[in-house]
């Protein structure tokens, strides 16, 4: 079990982001956002750097795809869901 999965923070963040979660989503929004912290700490400078965490599933568990991380980040910022065409 991952450390982030044992704390209340992912649940609180996920509850706050519940309106943005798609009905059949696999990833909890709180975990997606918490996965960004170690990605940055390990030297990442963009959302796509969560790929570093995905390369170590035994350590970080299931990590969202780059598009899912980007979508969750946009939802956190209150910008709403991205448009289907990818426009900002």
C-alpha cells in the first residue's frame, strides 16, 4: 500500500473534486494530485513527468496517465473540464 493511500488527504481532495470525476473514472482525483508532488520533488517540471512514477508501480502503485493528470489539474484550478478539441 502506498503512503498516500493511508492518509486522509486523498479522500478530502477527492471529495472536493467529486463534481469533476467522470462516472467511470479509475483514478481518484486526490491521488492524482498527490502523485504530482513526488514527480516534482524528483525533478519534474511538467505534468507529463508523472511518467517517472508510472515506471515504478511497486513503489507508487497505479499512477494516472498524462491526460488524466492534466485533466485533474485543470479541474483543481477551477477551469472546468477541458473542451473535446483540447482548446484552452
